[in-house]
C-alpha cells in the first residue's frame, strides 16, 4: 500500500523505519520529514498544519493509509476531515483527542468513570485559583495548563509563593497562550513513573508495551523540563501483574469510557502513569505515539505495524490482529543542540559515521538536508541514538558507544539514561 506519515521528528523517523520494513508497503511518503526519513521514503514539503493541502496530496497520489505522528494535527481535526472524504487515517477524532488536548476534559472523564487519577480542581481565572491555593493547608501542587504546550505545560510547586507564580505565568502572563485559558490544580503524586502504550479500536485494547522517559535536561533529573532527553524499555520494575493491573484498571476502562461518552478512540493510547502506594494512577493521557518513547518501543514490535494501523483505521482491529512485543532491551539517548530547551543555534553540520555499530539505530529529530547534501541541525532535539540488546547493560552500552560516531558543534546529551535500570 501507499503510505503517508505526517510529522518531522524522531518519532516519525522511527515510524518510517518500521513501516519501511512492512511487506505491505509499496511507496512511503513523509510530510514534511527530515534528513533521517529522506533515505526511507520521499519527503513532501507540506507543513503539518496544512491539512487541506495534505488531503489533496493524499488524493492525487493514491495514498492508502495516512499515519499522524504529532498531536497538533489531531487537535486540528485532520482525522475528521479525512474521514469525511473517505480517506483512511490512523489517529483519533478531534473530540477523542481531547484525552490529551484538554486536561480538564480528560480529568472529568476519569472522575466520572472512576479511573484512578490524582484529585484535582479546575479554574479559568486567576482570582478563583489564587483564593483556592490560599485557603488550603497543603502547599505542594501540580499546576497544569489545560491545552497543548509541547510537553512543558506542567509546573510542580513546593510552596504557596511558587504556586502563585505558576498561576500568574499561566493565567495572566499567558506563558502557554490559549492553552492556559483554563488550568488544573491537582495533588502531587509520588512513586515511579511509567509510560504505557496500546493500540485501541473502540472498546478493544491491544497488548501493551511500557517505557520510562527522562524529562529534565541534566543528569540526576536536574535542570529544565524538556520534550524528553531519553527513554528505555522495559522498565526494571515491569512485570505481568503490574501490566494486568494497569490494563484492567486504566487502559481498558478508559477505552470503554470514551465509547460510552460517544467519542470512541481509534489509534495509539498512551498513558502516563504513577505507581503510587495506593496503586497505579493516571498522570495524563496522550492520543498518539510518544517521543522519544517510540524510538525504543518500535524495535520491540515483532508484528507488522502497517497491518495494525490499517486495521485500526478501518475500525476492524481486534484480537485476530497480532500485536506482539519482543523481550529485547532498548535504550534511546537524545542528542540536543547546546542550550536546549532555552536558546540554541541551528544550522551546524552533523557528521555521522556511515557504519554504526551492530544492533544500534540513529533516528533523526531536528535535522535537514541542505542543497549541497550536508545534514545540519534544525531543532533543539537533534538525534536519538538507540541501542538494542538482550540485557539493559548491553543496550545502554550500544546506545552510548554509537554516540561516538556522531559529531556536531555544541552537541549535548545526558549520561545517565537507563542507569537506574541496570541490574
């Protein structure tokens, strides 16, 4: 089949790599893609925000299936547009995508359907939120912008002064724009954090895969919040009992809840979950593949991703479609432009060794190919070095050894990715 992948990050490079290996694939296009997707298919210069132009391309090039990588086109209703034009597309509708794009909506769904999550309160004005904070004995809170904020719309506070500053930043200073028109103030949860992924077709939820990621910019989980500095799979604490608990108490009930609310979900459901002393609780849901988690879970998918995504888009995905994950260990280390997530420069030439070590991969995030053929940096997160092995130690060593084959000016990466998972 002819396939289009929408997006230009490391997630989309990993999707393109996996799709390229499908026997069902005929031609692969990526819009707009990056230097990494360039060698896997044909990059198309259409921005992810131009859904009508993407639709025209799909129709004129006989695309059989479109895969949406980022959340923004989903919030913009690209799936609804494609369905109205009888085009197959993998991803949830605009309404179902609210499980990620509106934290207030998602939390209300969880509360109504008894899906375990942190206690919360929602506000849409500074004065009411301030009054609430000052009236509480509790001083530590998690304050979240309602809408999409590139993974940076969450502020953890340790005292009332920090809470006031967070409220001001979001509701008055509009740090996150319209995404901060409403906020959630919720209790702070403690425990180990895990990301869980399942393909969902209405009430059907596939076997799941888990990973851990690193949000802070520096070793030891210090520094600023980022879109993700690395990930690994499986987590050292993951086991069958925990998987069953999360599936039965969170993932399946959430899929059923969305059906009951007449907003059935079709796509990749991604739960950010905290393992508290009172059991697993949802921190947040995302309505698509994660980044950088995709780069470490797709090497573990033994099944045909095109068959899974096609059946999901056709709304026929069920237990007859094989969704099998292998037992390999995968570690992904994100390599960034120096200064990320604040100020950084782009346009630096990237030098890559043409023969990476065995059982390793390099996925491109913020890269581009110049007219002279050189690959240059084009974003904050630039590359992801992935190592694969039978043990976490082997996988980790391969990921970091592979970085020795990479060079660009001011490159930076954390040195402690998956260190806590070593036995």
